[in-house]
C-alpha cells in the first residue's frame, strides 16, 4: 500500500466507489479507496437499488440523469457487463388534486433538464401496471427511464474502471485515525500503515460519524431500519409479457419493483425505528437487523388494497437493514464544515439510484472547486450547529414516514421545531404569528387573522394570499415590524480588514465610516458565490472601528468557510460570528422614520441618517445597530439587537408605533415585495452557475480593480458572452404563482427556468424571475411558462416594476 495519495476516500459503498471513479474521470489518478471490510458490505449490498430520474430540484434531476447514463454505459460494456433493468418505467401515484399539481410542476421542472415525465390518469396507471387497483387513485407521474440495478456489480464496475486509470483499492483496511497537519494535509492511520493525503473524503454510510469523530466533527446523519420482502412468483407478471413498472405510493407508503417472477415490496411504516443511535457493533458488516413484519402491518394492508395480487402470494425472503437520512432527507455532498481539504458524500438514503451523480458532482468540487450545477441543495454547510443527534433522529423519522410525500410550497413539517428561537418567538406566536424555518431558525411567515386560521397547502394561491396582501398594504401605507431571525452577521476587524474585503468582492468597497454597501463575492470560475451587506461601524464606547458583514441566514457556515479560506499568511484580519448573539428587527414603511424617532434618541431625519447609513444607538433601553437598508422597496431600517435586550427593543418599537398604526408582517410579504423591486435571493437567483453579468449585477462589478477573487475567469466569461440572462416576467394568470424550476417556453422549445415567483400586491402583477436565453431577454418579449401542466403567457418587463428610481427608500 502506498504511503502517499492525493485523495483518500474512506468507505467502499456506492458513494466511495462513485467518487473514486469520477476523480479519475476528472484527471486525478493518484487516488485511493479504503474499505474496512469488503466492497458493498455496508448498506449498499442490501439496497433495493431503484434508479429513477425523479427529483424535486433541477440539481437532483441532473445528477440522477447522469447516474442513468453512466449505468447504461456500464451495463453495455462488453468486457464487464452488469445487470441493469433500464427503462422498465415507473409510476408515482397520487390520491389528491394537490399531489397531481405537484407532479405537473415536477414534470415542467424536469423538462428544463432535458428529462421528460408524463402525468397520467388512474386508468392509464392501471393499463401500464396491470396489478394496480384504481380505488381512491387520481393518477400518477410516469418516469419512462425508471429501473433497478445490481449493487455489487455496479460498484465493482466503477472500481474496475478507476483502477485501470491508476486508482488503488484496499479492502480490509479500516481507518483508525485522522490527523490534520499545519499545512492542512492529512495523516490517515490504518492497521497497515499511515498514508499522507492532500484531501480526505468521508463516504462511510452508516458509520459516517465514527470517521467524523476522528476529525472532530459530527455529521447530521441518522440511520433507520428499513424492510422489504421478495414475493414468490406471481402468475400475472408472466402473463403481462413485459417487466412490471416500478410503483411508489404516497397513499399507502410502499414501493414495488419486479424481482424475477415476483415483486420486491418495500415499506415506510409509521411505527418506524432508528438504528445505531448508541453505537454500532464493530462486527456488523454484510449483516441485517432482525425481521419485524409486525411493525409494517398498517402499510402492508394498504399495499394489499392497492395491489390485491400481493395478498395471494407467499414471501420468499425478508430484508431489514439500515439506511441513512439527513435532517432534510437530501444527502450531504461537498466540503465538511469548518475543515480544509475534507469532503463528505453521506446520507444517501437512495444511494444506488443517485450515487453515480453524487460522486460525479463531488469529484468536480474536489478537482475544480465547483460543480457544473449549483450544489447548495447538497451542501453539508446548509446545517449548522443545531444538527445534533436528537434532532437528526426526529427528522429522520418524519422523513421516513413521508418518504414519497414531497414538500408543498411553504410546508414546514413539525418534527424538531423550536431548535433555534429568540426571546420573541413565544411573544410573536401569541400575536398570531405562523413560522417558517430558515437554517433551523423559527421565522415569522405571516400573522394569522384569527386563532383558528389554517392554510391549505398546494401549488396555487390560497387563503394566505389575502392575508399577505393586507400585510403589504400596511407596510406600503404606514409602518410594519417583523423579526428576521438567524440573519448571518460577521464582525471583521484588524488593520487589513478593508483590504481583505476589497480583494474578496468584485465591486467597489465602501470604506467611509457610517456607510453601508451591497457587495458580491465570486468564485474562481467568475460566478456568483455570495451576496453581502458591508457596514462600516465607527469606533465608539462599544468597541473599535469594525466592519459588519451580513448575508443570508442559510449562508452562515458557507460564507465563514469561504472567507477564512482566503485569508493570507500574515494578514491582520479577525472574523467573529455574531449570528447567534444578535437578532434583526425590520421596521419598514413611510412612517418608519417617525416610529424609530419616537423609540430612539437622536436625529433620524433623511439628512442626518440617509439611505445606506449605519449608526449605533439605543432603541428604548436596548443597545442597537441601525442600518438604513431595504429589502421591501419601502423606507426601512434594520435594527440589530443583542438577544438579551431584544424583547426590550421590541416593546419600545411597539409602544412608539401605537400612534402610527404599526402592524406586524412576515416573510411572505417580504417575498412579494422583493420581487416587485427585482431584489435577488441567495440560492434562488444568486447561483454558482451564473456570473454577475448574466445575473444583471453589472453595476456591482469593477473590472478596473487589478485584483479580486474570480477576476481572470470573469474576464474570459465576458468575452464569451452570456449563456443566460436573468429577467423579470409578468404572467397572465391570477390563480397560481410560478414555482422555482418551472420551464419558460418559446416557440415550442425550452427557453429558460423560473427561479422565483409570487404575486406583487403593490403592482397587481403576477411576477417571476427567470434565467432565459439571451435572445429572449429583451423588454416586451412574449414567452410562456409551463405552470401545472398549462402553458401560461408571460412577457419580459423592466427588472424593477415598483418605484424604479428608489424614491421611497430615500424619502
């Protein structure tokens, strides 16, 4: 065994094998895979191994399409063919109109990735799968390329190709220690010796946190026991004359696929069970958990009703083995938070079906720094310190129980809630607030008009539409107050603070004390990495002169890693997170200045405190930092308060607002107003797939600066011209918003993809932001959007349909 490697991958399941193979495809041959036992001896060997194109985001669809193409190529390799039942077809069933709407949306989204799904009715479901009963069935989503694959054959084929390209595999070689050196390389300890590695990858399946502990990290991954059985032969299958399509049923929580002459049937029972929370037997390898069919009685009855043939056939064998889940059910693929030269590819609950694509994207991240798709949906840094074992268990159970039930827009499920709150959370709840969740934080979504008010979740405008309209009206005509919990906030100090930030951003950096500016950070490919508000706080009795870096709540771990990775040796820069110490109150509306002046001493006039100013002050008796910035397009102030004084500041503002008609509002109102202003959202419009020129951020780029991260690549991209342009669309319908991922159509072809959509209550427009082909970006261009299976007309309008001259934010 070599003692030096560029990359050491730990774990010989589909995740590790795919990563090893794809690293060689990206040109890195000095790579090594270590497996504690033998290949596929973890979860991979007992996987049901279904391979579908279905995903709830374009990134997930894209990586699954890569898996399918790769697996088909491997299956057709004449030197080493593997068993892959490609294109048996599969149906995701639906029992409600809202589920059917969801399938229509996902079909539109997938079309933008070159994937064709078909929404079919109940009769067509039964025609394509003759074992199905249509009782209580409305229809389903047909995936023509659905199938299943042999797990062991797939992994062996990937490793075989990787080894031919120079990679090494070492079985029976457990990792016993990991130590990072001062130059950020790693020492990987094994019973066979120590390996020096530039980069390490944790691909350890259900043993992920055994290896994580060696690195001093905990990964938010939990294992669940999962059971399926294989039936004896079913005569109707032989009589059908074709392989049975795969079935996934959210009505009865089961799936099935053909296994020889019978069916493999798996269950997601409500009485489910976590596995390995208190440790895993070191000898557990190529093993299973004890059968427990009593636990699946509830879902088994539903499966019998949906497929009556199951009740007439015997069971050939039962499999009960651990599968891994993350907090949101999506894998963790990318950089390990807070670590350098360390990556993970873990939490792959559907590992065989997706693993080819996950390894493909991870290899690109390792070799090039970014993948061809924006991978935030997979990024391990989307969870921060709240991802403890207990929360992972609660969310894994919830996700397991809802395996085939996709999240509706604005759906925030109840398990593990209240993991991050502020002193105002119970106060606002008592005021009628309904909460959404951002990076674990409870955030006001809207204020219920009555205690018994409930929302009907779906893809169309619902009861909340009028509630949000009233909140927007209050902000537009008077004054509104909301809490923005979890807003990311770094304090940057040191003699080189401004020079460091100037190197990190692509535009002009505001340096004047007491002033605020918006800035964009690029990656080394010249595309948008992050958006930040840079505020210069003058020296005061609260501390020396310092810079506040503010960004999206979800970006806390992401932005800290990026900034620290670019600190240069000897640079006098210190970065401290204030995110969990302070909370932001937003006061907005034409009467906001009057409310603030009544709650805080000092001159708050437009002349003394103009737009894009920052000041330390007291709000009531609470110390605060106030910024004159707006995400609503109205005069607004961000009021940053230590959590220990947050309630005091809130009371002062509420008292000051009594004579001005101050109303509470929530994030739904903000989402509507920001679209009317053309303001962008991180990881909706601000993606690593597009540069600032394509994103419409030309005014924030200063190419006269001799040096900033991404400048050389940005110059090259500008010379090549845009591939897409971000536009604002006005949509000709009133009953539904455009959803992220919906396809923009023109002359029968895909012309782009929606990133955000909502109703603009001040403009009376149904608005969407979308990346479209450059020839479709001109003002007035007529396009259409595939919205829930209907082609809806839309047109390109100016990017800021509300107050384009920004008069209201300056007033």
